[in-house]
């Protein structure tokens, strides 16, 4: 997701389109990327640290983007 | 997010890169778009229906993509 201080022209265009197509009161729209990464085995601390590093430097551009990471357990007991 | 039966070359490329950069056991990566839409006022049923329609036909391509919508209450009592 682009940092709040970075202009997001695509988000701005979507905001305008939503208003014209009948959704009133849209205060802001920001567009970003999403990666769904499926891992085999457990996510231990070392793998999680590697993943955080790669998310911050490979999958996002740290100059203009922030990222958030959410861990979802797909299997019971995982 | 691209439907599961649609090939995702960008996700495949990220999967390969993660493996080469030290993250083992990456089973699958899918890349998609994310829109953060900030609304003024309450999200009543009519606005929600409009938003679902626009999400399914404007923000995503229903031929090749699925979408999910998550509502987050930003303010207390909202």
C-alpha cells in the first residue's frame, strides 16, 4: 500500500468512478497489492523473520510503500 | 485475486524469487489487488449492495477474478 503522503492517482480515479456510478460519500480510496503466500510446514521465528525481510524489501518498495502481514492458519493444529 | 484455475505468472515469479532468496517451502503465491475504500457515514444495506456490485464488476474482472470484501469499523459507534 502506498504511504499516506504519496499521491495515488489510481485510487483517486477509482474514487471518482465510484461516485459517478452511484456510491455516495466515498472519502478516500487507496489501491495496493496483495500477495497470498502458501507455506509448507510451520512458520517458525526464523522463517517469519525471513518473510518479513522479503516482504519489506522485495514485495514492497520501502521508499514509497508500507506493508502489513497477516498469518492465517489454514489447517487445524498448524 | 485471480481465480484458482487462472495461471498467475507474477505470483509464480515471486514464488521462485522467494525460494532463491532463502525462504524454503513456499507452496504457492498468488498476486492480487487491494482497494481500501473509506466511506463517510454508515454503511447501510443499500450502500453495501451498491458497493458489492461495483466491487464485482468495476474493481474486479468477473471473468478471471474473485473478490472478497471486509468491513472495518474505524470509529467507535460507527
